[in-house]
C-alpha cells in the first residue's frame, strides 16, 4: 500500500514538473516572440522575460531581432543617360513585427531574404534609371587642411561615400515602407559595395587610356630626342670650336718655332756658311742612306750631292768646304 502511494506521488510530481516546464518559457533581450493557438497568432510582440503558456494548446515562436543582412548579387543597371553600370550591394534589415513576419514567411529568414532581394533590385533599378553617370561618380570639393594631400585623399573617399549614401535615400525609404507593410521588417540601410562598368566598357576604357598613355609617351620620347639632338649638336659645336682654337694655337706656336729656328739657322749660316753647308749635306746623307734596303742610282761625276764622297778616305772633310 505504501509503495503504491509513493508511486502515485512520484507520478503526480513528474506531471507537475512537466506541466511547469512546458508552461514557462523565457525570451532574451535580442529576441521577440509570438504565441499561437493551433497555428493562429493570439499574442504578438512578446517582450523579453519569463512568460506562461498553456501546454499543448499554445505554441511559442521566438525570432531574433538583431540586424541581419542580405548580400545581393552584382546586377547590371542602366542610368538615365543610357550608361550601363554593375552594382554590388547588400541590405541591412531587422524584424519589428514578429506576428506579421510569421504570417508572411512562416518564420523562415531565408524566405524573407528571397522576398527582400527582388524588391531591393527593383528599388535600385528605378533609382539608377533616374540618375546620370556623372551624378553617380562625381566627387565633392575637398576641404582645406594643413596637409592638403591627406585632406584631399580623405575627402575624396568621404565624398564618394556621401554621394552613394544620398543615392540610396529614396530606395531605402521605398523598400522600408513596403517591407514594413508586407513582411513586418525594417530596412535599415542599402549599402553599395562597389559600382563598376561592364567588362566590355571597362576594356574600351582601358584601351583608350592605354592609347592616351602611349601617345603621351611618344610625345615625351620625341621631346627627349629633340633635346638630345640639341645637346649633341651643341657639344659637337663646342668640340669643333675647341679643336679649331687648339689648331690655331698649335699653328701659331709652330710658326713661331719655325721662325725662331729659321732665325737661328740664318744666324749660324752667316757665321760660317761653309760649315753650315757641310752640316746640311751630312744631314741629307743620314736621311738618305739610313735604310738597309735603300737603293739610289746616281752619277758621282755629275751630281753635286755626292761631292764629299769624291775626296777619298784620307782627305779631311773640310777640304770639301768652299
């Protein structure tokens, strides 16, 4: 009997524990919940804390209300001036109406992203269709700074980001209003990661830039060649002037030397003309017969050049002097 009573008590306590655990639930600070009764929402936007529900009759769905993101694929849009651009973007969104979100997506975040992505594409397509290429890529003037280069670099980056932020104002408003109404979510931001030209346009731009750079390089080379020729011509002119000046000095010096030598020869000749003739004749012999293979055919009897050879070995060379 005692064992049966103890068993009943244990069973009752177990049922109470199960009922208690199935009836109580908690919601964290970053979450919101809804209470369902056989699939119908009977309580929406349950705040963080400890709450009660009826087991079996009620079901609770809890949703993360932190900021989530949808990374859209790069898409091609046409601007108002019929220029194609490739836009890569992502969307920041957050659940604000848990009941409506559950009814629209059955609480599936992937389903919500599949609904947000095409509406984002539509909003961006409409906005870029109303915007010119110049408005997309323009930059605001840089502010003055002590370090102008750093200021320009920072301001250019900030201006581009600011222009893109302004470009996204209308799409964010339109998409936010539609998603609040349809999905119970708030669109916090649409961020453009990059805007690029299509590959065929980019290639044409690169080719045009390359052609411009090549043209500039040819201009620089031509200017360098012209300057090199001018420098070379000037160097050649200076070289010729220096050589001409050197030749003039050399000729002048040589002429002065020859004049001095002639004066010395004249003075020597006037002092002893016979000895001078004898000395010049010996020099002529030395120059004429210094080669080993030289051959000269003359008549000794009729040529005055060999008159010293007529005197004989025993006679003095002075006998040949007049």
